[in-house]
C-alpha cells in the first residue's frame, strides 16, 4: 500500500480541502502517547490539509504538573485534540486524531476513542515508564494498536526486543521506528498500523 501525503500542509493533496469523490472508505485513527512525545508534530508532518491544533502556551500553573524533563524547550501543549487527514489510496482516507498526553485531559478519551479503528502509540524510548498509563487506556477502550518509537529525542537506540520486553507487548503488535518530523518516516509508521488493522480484520 502506497501513501500519498501532500508535500505541503496547506490544501489537500488534490488541491482542495474536500475529500475526493472516489473515496469510499474513511477510517478514524488515534495518535496517542504521553506528554511531549511528538503527537502534534507527527500529525503535522502527514496531514494533507492544514491540521487543526488546540495548542496553548504553557503557564506557571503547569510547572509542577507537566514533566518537562524530556522536553525542556516545550512551550505549548495540546489541550483538546489535533486533527489531520491523509489519503492513503484512491479509495481510503484516514482521519487522524491526536489525544492530549496529560492525565488531566483523560475525560476526552471516551469521545475520541468512539468509532476509532485503531491507535498508533508514539513512544519516547528515554521515557518508557510514561507510556504505561496510555497503554492502559488503549486496552480499556479495546483499541487495536501499533507502536512507533519516535527517534527525535537524544536517547540512545533501543532494539525492538528491548522495547517489546519493556512494554510487555503481544508478539503480533507491530513496532516501527520513526522521526515524527519526517513525512516519509511518519507515513511508514502509519502504514504499519493500517496493515496490522487489515490483518486483524481479515
């Protein structure tokens, strides 16, 4: 399956904000992960339309709530959702919904998970312990998922088996590596999820 992300994030891939009339299947995909793992960046790198972002500047009130040790330069945070769109083929379009990473926004998960085909779990290998509450939510809402190890941090390389063991993943859960800033790299991670979902549905 070939992805067809637009080289720019302004209008859609066909020059329009509207989905092609040829599209017969639309799927809702969640992009999930802990705070500051790169969800907004991931969706922005892929969306063929200008992404909808609900980012706000971080204030003094969040200093003792949001852990910035892994992202000391982070100045904004998602407070509701990120939304983007990606046409994977002439007949299939994905709607990407990015969830906030902080526990205080957990009530948004119920609405966002409703109707979702699956989830792509972004992971920072230097902060794996922060991923477990997100996996618990994925399991709670019964979502199929794949793991994408975001390599843009300064953490050293972790082998796939190390990631699997640390996160206690099932053998058939896909694990890929991506740089959330790079369009092609992000597309490969998303396609790995879509293939997994198709395999599970077969």
